C-alpha cells in the first residue's frame, strides 16, 4: 500500500494585510500598513513568518497622504483599499478637523 495524493498535505500560507499601532510625531499621526504571511504545517505549527511593510497613512491637521514603501506613488484611497480598517481612522480624523457652528 503506497502513499496517494490524498495522503500528502502541503504547508498552508495565510496572508493578511494589517494596520500597525499608530505613531504620533508632533501633530502628525502615522499608521503603518503591512502584509503578514505565515507559513503553517498541516498540524498548524508555524514554519515561517514574513512581514512586508507596504505603506503609511499620514494624517496631519490640514491634510492626509499616503507613502508607499516600494517607491511608487500611492493615494490615500489606495491605502484604504489595502486596509479597510483605516477608513474609520480617516473619518475620525476628518471629523475632528471640521469646524462646528452652533
């Protein structure tokens, strides 16, 4: 009785885009965005982890912008597409900059 193709289980790759902890530099808030890839055995043991920085969302009192780590231009909308959780962060920042009239 030999090994069949069904008997062979290959390692799995779990890849996610995550937002790191905010960093505050003066009146600037910086949100790092990174891709985390985890290679797991068929028993769910971790074989390797790879963290790849992708971009930063920078929020200042009068503007917000994105910086890509691959040297290519990046828009704020492109960063939001990578990490949808940044949408709430951006809306909150925009809301605090609004002028309230009573």
